[in-house]
């Protein structure tokens, strides 16, 4: 990663799963009724508009390589956003979303009600190291991201690279690029929800990448695709 000149991470557009999960949490439900497996959840109509807006922004940044999560909502975001941009596009499973194991399709209330032992274990271990049975911790996600970013840096020295992935990816890349501690990462994570089709960027200064944007959504407003309502206030300038 230290060999890149510019790196951006874009979260996928609003998905049908995001809408269903938000409604379930707001309604106090224990289960999130999503019929597809996580890898097959598509974009919602609003998410497609967000992808078009982030495409306008990306056109001005001239990325040369786009690495995309294999999940459908992310591939759809990439297809829309990168349609007219002459960048190499690579789908890589190391950018997939964090796997939740037994917590999959449970709301926060559902975890407390149905898996109280796991809720207590997560509270004790903390979000960074807690691994749900059958799932991944944040530290596990970092292992695959470290390998991917090292490979990209070696294969594309001086490159301009965009990753199209998931909420956890944005936070994990910030942790790696800025060499954060667990406590610093948790403070950021508790203070911001990563918005759909937000952009976070780093640019080379000397021998390292320095943060430029974090969770920015101004391009969405500018191109007539407002951020999803509950994420509208979470953008944080660096």
C-alpha cells in the first residue's frame, strides 16, 4: 500500500438488505427478513442513483485500477460507477464483507434475546477481537486486507487505485493506512456510520499515504443523490 500514489475506498450503494435491516432495527424486530444470501443482495433503486453519482466523482479522479468485492451489491455499484472510466477492474474475494456467522440476520435486539452468551462475550472481548462462531473478527478481516493491499502496492507502484467494498473495509483500510491503534479505530467507528457510496481517500506525501477525505458524501448531494437519511450526518472531514 505504501507504494501507491492515491487510494480510495467506496462503500457500495444502498442495498435492499440495508433497507430491510434498518426497518427491522427501527421496528424492534429480532430477525432481519432478507431472502437472499448476503453475497446475492442487490442494490435498491436509491443505491443505483448513488452509484451514478459516485461515478461522476470517480471520473474526475482517473483511477487506473478498481478492485471490487464479489458481492452483488458491490459489483452492481462498480458496473454503474465505472462504466465510462478506462480503469482495469478486478473482482477479489478478499474484499468481501465481514462474515457474521451465527449473528447473521439478527438485529442488536435479536442477539441479546437469542444469543445472550455471545452478546456478553462480544462485550468482554470488544469489537476488534470478537469472532462470532462461524464468522470473522475485525482482526480476521485485516489479515486478508493486508495481503490484498500489499499485492496491489507491489503490482501497481505509483498507482491510483479505488476499492469498492463494504462498511468494515473503509474502517479497516483507514486503520492500516494511518497506522491506528485499536483504541483510535474504535473511537472512529463509534463516531461515524460509513455512508452508502461515500468516498474515503489517501494521497502520497513523501514516503507515506496521508488522509484526504473520510466518509465524504458531498458528491452525492452535488449530483442529486442525497445520502440515505440515517447516514446524512456522519461524514467526517480529515
